[in-house]
């Protein structure tokens, strides 16, 4: 094992939120502002705010924004047309809501910065020093801006983000399409790639894509769920991989 990975691994595919950066709170706050504005219009005196602490995990963790919006609106009995990806930010379409949320997120990221997970930064550098290829795989359309601000752009050989996924018509997690695209861009077979994800949907993608190794990052104590969804090993900190305990077999 090298860096806690099987010897066959030639590339590492990293999720963004919760793996590379700690941006979950920024995303959740932006969705809350977006949905609360919409819900006040639709629910009036029966207004129930979007619960950012639980709602983000339930509707958006590991999902493309458009799918998450559809799921949340359905949970509140709100019908909204999809509209078009070119819709301006606004409340009238699903894509408009996503664009509005993204603008709020970008503003928060610029003003507050996006905290980098230092264990992942160290692991990325060690992986590259060992000759492994690296890619970032995320549904976020703000990926490049986030990593540019964190001065991490040069640590990746390939990028599959929300913009690339839309242009190539790639399905998001739990489908493996985006991870498979990253492997292809790196010139590697999936069996030669390790997936690093913190979401159950990411584990599902790694398992269904037949990747060589699936690493669950459970910073908040969800190890059991990640194992159940296909992780080969789960750690709280990527630094733990150099002393990884015996991995559990996939269920």
C-alpha cells in the first residue's frame, strides 16, 4: 500500500465540498436565503423556513443543484417549471433558483473565503509527489473560483465540475458518469482510480463505476452509512490513510 491505497492505483479523484474544502456551511446559507425568499411568497402566513442544518444534507449533499431544488420543492408541494440553464437568477424557474443561489454563494465565498481542509491539501501534495494523477470531481459550478481563491488550481490534472458536466451531459452522483469522465480525461481505467468522497451518493458512484478503491471521508461521524453505500475504507482525516486500519469488505 502507498498512501493507504492499493498498489494498482494510478489516480485519485477527489470530491470538493467536505473533502477538499469546508464549504458546506456557505452552500447551506445560500440555499436558505434563496428558499426562504421563495417560501415566503408561496406559504405566506404558513411560512416554514428552510432548515439549513438538516436540509442541505437531505436535499443537496452529493446531488446536482437542479435535482436538489426539484426534490425540495416537491417536499413542500410547490410546482415550478424547470426553465432553461440560461435563465437569469430569480424565483420563477428551477434553473433561476440555482443561478440565484450560485450568485449568493459566490458573494459569500469572495467575502469569507472557502476554508481548505489541510489534511487533503497535504495528501494531494504527497500523492502528486508519489507520481499519482489527481482530479477534482464535483457538481459545483463554482469549483474553479473556489480552488483559485485557495491557490489549489495547480494540484489537479483534470477537472469535472458542474460546468463541464452540463456541457457533456453527464449525470451527477449517485451515477458514476462524472467520475468516469475524470478517469477518461486522465487516461486511466476506473480500476486504477481511487474515489475520495464524503457523501453517500459519492460512495454509490464509486461502487457502481467499479473504481479500484473508494475512500469515505467521514469528518462528522457517518462512517457506518458510507460503508453501507460501498466505501472500501472510511477515515475522519486523510492523514489517517497512511496508517489505515484493515478495510472492511463491501456489503
